[in-house]
């Protein structure tokens, strides 16, 4: 399956997972001049900036390993711009959701809350 398509399917599955766990999806695929945020979601206490990483289950490393310092810096910068415009009233948090696919089907989701800090 095409890598881009797997990524899109992973983001859809991550959004479903968040909704099932009581989150409200505020934005998806937020893009600005400083970067992109896959999902912006909120629960009662937090506004969460979520990076989604999708891989096949037999990978030798965790999908979250791909969220390196450069990627984190871009997410943090984009989140800063988002907050300067929207002025949210909640605390913020940076999460990573790992979505594992096998044979084109999602088989596992791992939600890493507070995966990194700004």
C-alpha cells in the first residue's frame, strides 16, 4: 500500500481513537508557514497537539522514534503560531499516536500522552 495512503489512514484511525476516548477534534492537518500538526484535539483539561506516526507492525523501531528533535521543533513552532491566533484557554500538551497496520488493517494504536515538551 502507498506510504501516503497509509499515513492518511493512520490519521483517520488516530482521530477515531481520540473521539472514542472523549476528545473533540478541533482541527486536522493544520498547516501554517512554520509546519504542520496532524491533529489538534481537546479533552476537559488539555488542548493536545498530536503527531500521528503510522507503520507496519513488523518494523524494527517504534513509530514515535521518527519524531526527532527537528520534527518536535516544527510542531512546537506551529503550535505556538496556532495559540497566538486562537488564544486557547486550556493547558497544552504534545502527544504522539502510533498506529500499526498489518495487511492494510489497523491492528494496534499506542497513544503517548505528553510525549515531549515545548
